[in-house]
């Protein structure tokens, strides 16, 4: 399992706790809990999209750009 998937699953634990509390124990979640669940699920969905724009490539350890470090003839 990739770290991104594991992190997303860990973020869903509170949502599952609210759902299981309602289903198994008969608890009635407050509006703020339901709103928080919606926010968490939305955030996990947004970060897990495949069409998300790519992030910038970090610089190498020497501080040079990756293209400059790859071509010794410059």
C-alpha cells in the first residue's frame, strides 16, 4: 500500500467512528460532527483525484536544477 493511500485511510477513521456509533450504538451525531465528516471526505476525495495538477519538482541536494545536473556538457 502506498503512503498516500494509507494516509487517506487514516484520515477517514473519525468518519467511520461516527458512522459506526450511529449504526451500532444508536447515537445521533450532532450537525457539527456531520459537517466535519463531509469536510474530511471532501478533502480526501480532492487530494486523491487523478486529475490534480502535478506539484513542482524539488531541487536536487546540490541546489542545481535537475536538467542542469543531468547534462554535464553545460
